[in-house]
C-alpha cells in the first residue's frame, strides 16, 4: 500500500503546507516548491517543452502571494490542491507527494 | 471533479467494485449473483452497471421496468429486491454508445449522485474490462470500500487480472479478494469432471500476491440459462452454483468486516 496521510495542514506557517503521514513522518512543503511540481498535464507536460511558461511567473497587479485556497481528497489515493490563483488541475497522489518530501532525511534517501 | 469523499452517496455503507482487467470472464454474472446472494443475507443492496458500452446487468436481472425520473433524480428499477441502474435502460437495444472519457466520467457521477439509492448496505458495481476511464473515475469520485477481482483459472486471464490488481493498489483501493469463475465443469451427461479453463489458478495467484481467495464458481450450463432468462442462479440456493455464489458472498462479507475494522481512513484537511 502507498503511504497515507493522517492530516494535511494547508497553512502550516512560513508559506508551507504540512502533511503528517500515518507512519509518523511529517513533511513540510513550501508552496512554490509544491506548485512548481504540479503533476497536472498542463504543468508536467509543458515542463518538458522548451520555453514553456512557468505558472505564476508573471506578476500581475494586485496578485496575492501563492497559497492553496483549499484541498480535497481524491478517492483513497490522492489530494487535489486548489491554488488561490485558480489553478486546480493537479492531483497529487500520496505516493508522489511523499516522494516530494524535501526534508534532509528523505532527500538523502531519494538523492534529490 | 471530486467532491468530498462519498458525499454523492452518503447513505451507502459499502461500495464494492467487481473488476477483472480482462473481458468475458463473467464479471457481470458474478456481480449480479453476488448482489442477489448479499441481499439473501438480509442486506439492502444496489447494483450499478458501470459498463456503459456493453451493459448487461438488466439482461441478467430480468424485468422490463424502466427507471422513472422524478425531479431530476432517477428512481432505479427494483428486481428481486435489488435496486439497479444501467445504461441499457436509457438506450434502445440496437443503439450503441460511442463516447470519449469525459462523458463516461459524467455518467459515473450521475449513476452515483442522481440515482435515489436510499439507504444501502452494499452497492455492487459491475465494472467494464480494462484499467481506464470508468475505473479511474470511480476510484476518484468515491472512497471505494474495495474491489473483487474475477478471473478464469487460465494464465491468459490471470495475467490481465494482475493488471487490474496493480491499478487498484496504485489507487489505494483495497482488494477484497479474487473469485475463480468458470472453474471445474462437471458433464451433466456422464458426471465426468473436466477443467476446461484449468482449475485452481486463481487460488494460487491469490496466494502468490497475498490477497484473499473468495471461492470458485463452477462452469455450468445452468448459470448461462439462468442469466439469459433474467433470473440469477444465486436465487436458487440449492443449486451447486447458487451455493457457490452464497459462499463467495459470505467470504466477501467477512473481508469487508475485517477491512472496516482495520482501516478507518479519514484524512483530515485543515
């Protein structure tokens, strides 16, 4: 079975989203880090194209700092994040999300 | 896109997907008979035919009642005490559905949210073959209790069944068990046993991949006759196949019970 979260905290302070996993591990994801790794077809597909636009790269008047507005579970395996700029097509599977954990321990293991 | 888990069917206790990967192994027959056998235990049961392209549940369950649409909600026909929904009800016999994915997704959502299921203990879902749009939509839209995998004993079918299992594992949907369908055939004339598609392959596969084995359904002309006449064999509890289906249903109920004890999955989002 893939890793499962116990709780997901959208505003865990310092512009991070925190996930507490069933095995006790806690992952903290900076918003920009998480958003730039959005797995949706638009983001993940474009990332492989040259000169692809970076989401949120162009500042617009009155733009709010990037943050997740809300999140919903997708079945038993994933969470969908609705960003405050309207982007919401990214479905982050728990497996993928755990693999993204930027903590030193996980980064050392995955070599990322 | 997904709502809060199970908000579409808040009154349904357990949702069970009957899947196989491969076509023609008897998913619909197993789904219909499991629904009947579960109902025989006293449970309130619904049967949802999610095979939009090749719906066969209404043939298996008989009856000519069309669903009524009242105030935008569908009243499902009830056969043998089981509430049923199927695309077949909305389509003339010789018409075909030729749709791409997004329409399938919408249909799945409608079959869940726009049907008056009422309070159900079990909603049995007959899935189409494969690991595609319908399977993904279902797994994303609701918290499936689990999946029952149907396979014939032969390697060809088992190899494809393992793809379905891999899909459900990836989607975190528990595998409630494997059913071996079209198992041993006993000749009605001479009584000789013939393993047309082999025998025991599914049991062995279940052991190898560590999932429960729910039972064997013998290959028997009586099943085909009962299915074509719209009266599932599980209604006849004294027939060998009726008995086999009831045993599989009992094993399934036990797996559901075990699972609901150990997994209280509620991810809190704050």
